[in-house]
C-alpha cells in the first residue's frame, strides 16, 4: 500500500533476474540523480509499461536482489556527488560523447568545459574499466561527413586515452519521430563502403589509444577492422567487475541484433530534457514538456503520478548470482 498511496490496484507479476538499466529511455544521471537516489533509499521504484501505461511494475532495489546497475548518460557530472551512496554491487557508466553541435544535441552543456572534465573525474573515482565511451549514433550530413567523423573520433579518442578502455559505436537507425525534428536536414544513409571506411579509421584510432571498439546492434561484420560485436547490458563485464558469475540470458525484448543481457529499465520515455534530434525515446507532440511538468523527486514514478485506474504489480525479484561457481565456468557448462 505504501507504493500506491490511495490510488491504483495491486497484483502480482512473475519473477525475473535483476540488472537495473538506468536508463535507455532517459538520461537519469544528468537530470534525475536526486530522484534515483531517493528511490534507492526507499528500496523500490515504480515503472509504467510503455505499451500499456496503466500497468505499473513495483521493482525492488534491495541490495540482495540487484546484481548490477548500468547507467546511460551524456553528462555524468550531476551524479558524481552521489556516487558514494551506490550500493556495493557491480555497476558501470556508458557515456555518450559525440562531435555534434548544439543544433543536433540541443540542451547539453559544453563538452570541452563541462562534460569531458566530468568524465575524467568519473574515471578517477571508479576506474576506466567502468567508463564506456559511446560514439553513438554515427550519421552523415553535408556538415558531418565521413572525413569529419574520422577526425572527430581521433580527437575524442586522444582526449579519452586512459579514461576508458572500451568504446561502443552504432550507426543511426531511423525512427519516424526524427522526421519532424531533422526536417530538410535528414541524414544520409550510410552505405557499406562508407561504413567500412569509418570502421577502418575508428578501429585503428581506438587501438592507438588503448581501447577496444564494439558495435551496438549492428549486423555487419566489421571484425576485419578490429571492431567486435558488443552489447550495452554486458553480462561478462558485470561479472568481471563483481568477481562472480551471473546466470543471465539474452534480452529477447530488444532488436534481433542486440546482444544485451536481460535487464529492467527504470526510466520513462518522453522525459529527457536533452532534446537531441536523433533521440528514439522522444515521441514529440509536446509529451516531454507535459511529463517534465509532473516531475516530483519524491514520487516513485518518474515524471508521473499514480491514478485510480493504474494497476500496480509487484515483480518477484531474484538475484542471478551463481553461488559457489567459478567465474570462468558457466552453469550450462557443468
């Protein structure tokens, strides 16, 4: 009852293993750090079903069931003062850092003066193995040509040398809400030759700066250029950080080419003030402004409140940690 106040009905939902994604749907570290740590303190979060918003899951954040956190952000700075409050479990940050200007990424602070120093401070605090650089998404326009990307990637890689050992790239997937935002400046489709040329340049640059480079949800085989297929919710990385095995399967709710492990996303669509033109989580029609007006740092729902028609279901959580099993021996190999 404490989760719902006087609104909503409570039911039960099936159990699942628990990696918390925070978040594919919005930039929690940059804009909602206070809310996130309030949820940690209270031990749970409420998450609306994006397909059926009247269905709400109550997700436990108790340390005994959470096996790790994966944070997604374009600016980790606002979360830095809170890092010591994170529970003792594996976590890492994915920081998107691209060369696009304010006409594309509209509401970001200065990358040189604010974001890069914050990323460097983050790496000093938690170690470069837990800071993942995302050069994502890659797209071409008259201004942002292939030659521009090769130069920009090289400059950023040098700036991040020693700050991270892993980079993830992806090429832009087109979603209909982007049409209105880009207008006549719609990006060009990247053909196979352009993709391979970029991969060759990126792969060489990454190697020169002590980084491995991975692709996100790409079907193309770019291994000849030093690029490996990767995943954003990375079971093996969480195992390495935490020093124990996790019995996690593939997330079947993602695209076919996605290699991510199962996780629960605690963000919400149409809540990011970043305003990036390429954002797939912004559906337009003023939805973000409407949701931001509802933000309450003490609410268990992000940018939302429970109503009488909402049905809250308690998710039965269980840890995916494999006890008394070698980190190098998967349960299915016994």
